[in-house]
C-alpha cells in the first residue's frame, strides 16, 4: 500500500484520511516520537552552544577594565577581543563608575 502513497503530497494523503485516522497509525506515532526526540536533542545542543558563547563573551568582557588600565582604547579592545564595541563601552562605563577614588 505504501508504494501507492509515495507520489502523493501530504495534503493529498490527509484528504484521503482524517487526521485522527492518521494519528492512530503506528507509523505516525513512531515518526512523531522520533521528531520529538530529535527536537529535544537539537534544543539541548543549541542551549549548550549558546551557554558556551555567553561564557566566552563574559570572560572577554572581564578583561576590559585591565586593558583600559594598560592604556588601550575602547576601540582597540573591541577589535582585539572581537567583541561588539557597545558591549566594551558599557563595561568601560561601569568600571569607571565602580573605581574607588584615590
């Protein structure tokens, strides 16, 4: 029977069967479960990658106050760390406001 359906579009197959009928098939349940598992894995990997990137950025930004003390400009720091200049400016402003006056 599958060979008869191989050339039909999803819409044509859905027109032949009701959605409830399709959902009751073993094939549909297995495909749905596989999609669910794959979606979870992709989400997990995406979350891990995003976390790593955020951690790397945070580490770079932690060096901004020291680099400013060494005499580098905001532009030089952003270019050398490959970080958005606005992020460096924000950290620079914060570090200036937090520096105790001598």
